[in-house]
């Protein structure tokens, strides 16, 4: 499956200021496969060290962390040569060996010409208790497949070209086809294993079991957080957040079975594991948006729209009969999709706007920064006259470049209202930061 991360990996490979690369992401988003494909395609040798499967190899990282010694021992264990400039050393599941994370610093300092990539999940938990090699490594976040990558996977390259291009009006027949494929994607999601099963069966119903298995795999990880929070509380919060998608998170609404601080800790841990994404409220008064975030006001989206629909308890046979994505689960499916695409297009940073005035309910679903300009982002099916919060945002913050309204309708521009109506399938292209 073609993934966009390949271009980022190529740019890292040829960079004159390259450092060991740490690829982060939730479980099963395709980190291992993508790095292996990159290694086979762009290097003479790929030396993969699976530190979760081969735990006895952790001994290599005990004692001193001399880079040459480490590589010499790994050559013996793998029966492969590790040659600077020709080999990619891939340390997979590095979270299972914290001292291997520490070793990245010495690999950079002592063997700067060696290409080293590490990947793992739950990395934030692994680095809590070790000296982290700040300034000695680079980071790259990986997420589930976005809609364009899904189109590549199902052989719709021409449609992918359209959704990656500059948003514009398309013919009614092409628009209908794109919306049909997008609806399919929203029920399948972007987890590579689920997409692969769909390619085998061509049945949305058949992939639901795979999605359920992935959710169960995430839940089985919760005991690993037990030192930090109650696994049962995390499980309850995980499900409750899916049902409350699109709403400001209030800990008391998620569950009343645990104390406020325990629920808050569970939300933070799920965010660290990249299973959910906190979307804090921010002021669009200026850049960077992150300088004005509110710790008190935030929403949350799930890692993947397929996982969200499974956790929400939605009946697929009923929901899939709806013609408009905006009508499914009170518009939550479309809002999850837009947020998920924007996490990638905005470089993992995602915010929304909520008016600070007492008693005000004005909210705009998301904020986007495109070429250093701020845009309000709404997910709506109604006409411009009903976009009260968006109009209020644009009136209050004249520095905003305009508003993007993502809907199931065709592309349209309303310059007098500083609004652009954009079909949902253009989210990534329209909100790409650069």
C-alpha cells in the first residue's frame, strides 16, 4: 500500500542534517511495513531488529552504549553487515527496550553517516524513566491511511489525484463517485489491516470483525498503563469519548464511577498513546495557535474513523443506508473524518474555537493554518446563513483569512461572506499547512 510517509523518509535520507529518526504512532497504523518497504527500496541492506520479539537481544544495549560495539554485536546476531551509507538499521518496537532509545544518541554522535530508524508505540511511557537523547534524534508521526491513500489502495489513482489537487468544482458524476468512495472509507477506516481485509472480501460487513479485534488489542494494552491509572477507568473513558465525539469534554460526563483526577489521567494517557487526539480550544487572534490553547476546554477525536464507528455502537446496516455523511450519528462521523484528515494535513496539531464569553455556545469545529493564514473550519450541510458561529468568528477576528465549510455539496465560493464551501473529500488538500 502506497503511503505518504515515504516522501518524508526520502527527505530524511538525503538530508545533510540527518539524525536517527524515531517514528511514532498508535499500534497497527503501518509503521513497520512502511519502513521495511522504504529500506528495501532505497538501501542496499535492511537490518531489522525486532526488540519486542527478540527480547534476549536487549542485552546488546546493557552496559556501555558504544555505537561500534552495538553494531558489531547486531551484525553477529542478524548475520548481516551494517555499513554506513549502504545499510538502514531499523530498531522496531523500540519502546520495549528503553536503553535502545538512549543508544540513539551515541549512534548519532559516533556513527553519523549510518542511517538509523526506530519505531514503536506507547513511546511516551517508555521514555518517562530514562535520560532522553534530546537534540540527538528526529521525530516523525505516522497515522492511519487518509482518504487519498485509501483510494490508492483500492486502485482509484485518478480519484486520488483529484482529492490531492487544488479544490475545485468537478462534474456531478465524479462528485457522486467520490462521495460514494468516501462513505465506504468512513465505515472501513484507514487501518492498513482493515483495508487489506476489505480488498480481499470487498465487504464492509466482513471488516467489522477486524476493527473489533484492533479495538480489543488497544484495550489489552491498558494494563500497561496501570502504574499511572486504573485500566478499567481507561476502558470506560475510551468508549465514552467515542460516544461524545464533537462535544467539549467534561470529565463528569465520561463516567461518574471514578474521581475527577483519575478520569483526567485516563484521558491524558489515551492521548499519549495516540489512541485519541486532544483538540484544545485556541484563539485565532494570531500564530502560533498553540500559544493560546485552553487546558480547560478541549474536544477529542479517535485515532481512526473505523474504530470510532465500532466504539460508538453504531449499527452499520442502518447507518450505511443514510445518503448523506452529515446525517450519520448527528454529523459525528463527518466531524471525525475531517479531524482525522487534518491531523495529517496540519502536522499533528489540531485546534478548535470556542467563544470565551460566559453563557456563549458559539463554537467552530476546527481551526486550520494554511500558508501562515488562519481559517475557521466547519462541517455543515446547511446554507451559509446558518453558520452563526463561523460568522461570529470572522467578525471578531478580522485577521482570519476566511472560513472553510466542508459538506456533501459541490464546491462553491462566497467571497462576500469570506466563505468557501468545499466537498468533504478535499479536506486534506484544502487544509494542508504548506
